C-alpha cells in the first residue's frame, strides 16, 4: 500500500504512516502546500497520478477530501464514487467494488469503474480500521519535488483561523448508546442520554428518530448519517434496517434492546435483550451506576459539560 503525503515540513510523518501499514510513502513538500488549497493540491496529485499510475486511489470522505477528490478525478479523466461505506475487490475481474447508499439511503449501490484509471473513491471515516502502530515496520520513502504552475500559486493565504475542535464526536467515540423509533417521542431520549453519561459514551440515533425531529441530525448513525466503529454499541428501540446496520457494522460489541424478537438488529447483535426498553434501560443504568460508583458519577458530570459544547454528544 502506498500513501501520499503533501505539505511542508511534514517529513516526520512518513514513519508514522509506515508504522500504521504503509509500504511506501510518496512525499511531496513545498511552501505552497503548507496550508490546504484546492488548486495546488489538485495539481500535485494529478502529476503524481500521471507518473506513478496507481490502479486505485482513495481519499477520506472528509471536508477536504470531498473538495479535493472531484477536482483530481476531473483532471485525470476518471470516475469518482463518493461517500463509500464498503470496498472490496471483485474476485473475477479484479475491479474495485465501491459500495455507497443511493436513493436517499434506501438501497445500497455497488459501482465499478472498468474503463478508466485510477479507480477513485472517497471513503467515510471508520469504514476501515486503523492498524495499531508497529514501530519496527520498514518502508520506502519516495521524495517528489512538486512543480507548481502560476495558476495554482496565484493566490496567497494571509491568515488561518482555527476553530476549536469538538471534544468528542460519534465517529471517534468508543461507546455509543443509540435510540430509535421505539422511544416513541423526543423526551424519551433522556433515558438514552442517562445511560450514555454513566458509560462515558455518546448519544446516537436511527434515521427514523432524526426524521421525526426527535434529535439533531448530528447524532444519526447509518448510510445517510455517520459511520461508526465503537468498542460498544447499544441499540435501543432500533429495528435494524439495512441503512442503520451499514453505519454501525464495524462495532466490536453490539447490544440490542428491542421488544420484537424478530427485529433484524438481533441478527448482528453480540448480545440481545428482548424486552421493553422503558423497563430495561432504567434498571440497566441503575445497576451500572452502582457498579461503577464514583467513577460513573465523574463520567456523568464530564458528559454533561461536553453536551453543552458538542452537538454530537447530546444537544437536541
């Protein structure tokens, strides 16, 4: 696997990429690349693709990735599949199978690019797990000197204003407690929040709960929401539609609470509780609060503070 590293004064990050699994790092540095700008970054990547001719080129489906990827795809004359939630290689053709939600998340579309190269896609965060670092790994570092045109360097960055990062967000959370249509009304998210507070986790939601206006869209987990991969995912009153399952399938442990024993969520759950969530959750929260003792109280107070500033952790 080859990683591409652009910037200025970033050579120290090459070994970090190798430690996390890169076999080769292509390093392109220039003062014009110190701060992200679409034109110079797209020009450099276009020239690197022309020189190294990769069969597959992936971007993160982040704010910058979503801006940069279509610019590069247009310049090299290839297609782009955006916001992929799954990738694999077709056994017969060797083509990259790029899976993403379509028609408002009601179906999963798998897209192939048989005629143009590279096959290009943006991939949602947490779709692929980051390998634990191995400082003993060895890899190749290839330094490339960018050649930038006056067109891409004609603008200057005079100042950079950095916004304070959110303390916690769903995509990075280790514990998520999610509520769905089974909650019945928005006020009942309070019992979801109480359990999340005790565990030191974040509040998630199904698309049905968000569409009903019960909770802010920043909480939505699923194909049209956020893709998450926590260590623990607790689904409360969520039936388990394919759109939701695609967004949390990377969770290590899934606990499902639903009164319908035939709910699809139980097919992917590590542990399942068939019962009324309004009876199960308060008892579960009380038992956990007692078991965790002061540590649980400390986490709960911390989460209240985070909710005041972080829309991903409790603000409706």
